[in-house]
C-alpha cells in the first residue's frame, strides 16, 4: 500500500509586532517547507497560539500572509491530545484521519521550553507538557517512520523519550540549554522587507534551509554531501550543526540502524520501503 505523509506543527506562543514574531514566521515557513517536500496541505495540522493566524497592518511581507488561514487549532494541551489521539484513532468530527503503519509522520514544535523534576517540558497556551507525556501521546500513532524536530529550550530532554529505530529526532539544544533566536550571523538569517525585520529561530533557520537546499533569501546551500540527489535527515542535521552559531548544542538520534542516513522528507513512504529495506537490511515494522 502506498502510504501518505502527515505533519503536525505545534507553536504554543504568539507573535507580536514588537517582538517574538519568529513564533508566527517559523510556523508559516515550516508549512511551506513541507508543501515543497510533497506534503498535501490537507495532511498538515497546525496548532498555533490561540487558534488564529497572526496579522498586523504594518507587517506586509507576503511570505507571512497566507492566502487563506492555516491555523487549525489553538496550541493547548487539550488540542495536542486531541490531534495525536485523532491520528491514532481517527476523528471525523475534527477532520483528523487515522494514520496507518504505511504512513509517515513529521512533528515540529516551537515555543518556550523549560525543565522540572528531571523532565523537559514544552510550554503551551494553557500549561506545560512533559516529555514523557508527549511521548505517550505520539507513540499511540501508527507509522512507518517519523521525524520529530524541536526548537524550544531544553528540547534535548525529549530525545530519550521519543527515540526508537524508526524515528529521527533533531532538537535545537541539549536538555540543559536554552535555544536561541537567530542572530543574523554570518548574514541573512533574519529578513528585512520594507524596513521591517522578520526573525527566526536559529535552529529553525538552518532546518528550513537544509530541507529546501537553500537559505531563506534563495542562496543555494550544500546539503547533499553524498551526492545522491536527496537531503537525508543526517545530512540536514550535519548542515544545522555546522552552521548553528548560537550558544546551543543541537541534538540528533536516528536509532540503532541509522535510518537518518537515507530517510528524507523528499520521498514518500512507499519509496522509503521499496528503496531502503534492501539497502539497509531492514524490514520496516508495522505499528508504532
């Protein structure tokens, strides 16, 4: 069976015109990156802020003004639970399909993060979600492979909860570090359009660039180092690690079989199974 690609984008904070606009900018860009990598718009579920797209009359960069609203739910603990449970079991009332073990899942998170009692936490609109609780929710979903990318502070603390042999995890920092806004070094990390600066997360900027093979201002970048014409998740992480210049230590895990060496968002799950089970000696498992 030919699988589908699904994505969940979670940003628990809200942008303002005077600051933290990266919370909206990076949601829009992450969705654009997924569309460019073959995800259907109907299969991208976006949880942002209070459930409404950000807008401001003086912020007129067309890149960040979607032609129609893209926010599906507010980024609350209840809605994160609803979406992941919907993907696990199906939720027709909320237009959330049930995923199967032929499907691919991409999850991206952004907000403030913190730690407490030996756990990393993702800050959402109503409360914080612990790493183990987040893992319990996402682990109920069937998938062939999944990629999880996290920009928030202390995000490295989620790695040990989510890691397995069919998962690639990339985080902005370790479990003891803060994640940072891009500081525009060497250049081009934050855009200026009509005299307004549009900011990004440092990790996010290089994640976007690696997945699209070019920086935001359309400068091509060298990501495909093995020249197989795909950007594997390992190559994307290597690109992030080589360019992230903030005081943070990006983290990565792709399981015992190093699936990140060939797993790429550019292919669909049917091609993953067909082309790589023989190459790696792996037989993709069913279930989660």
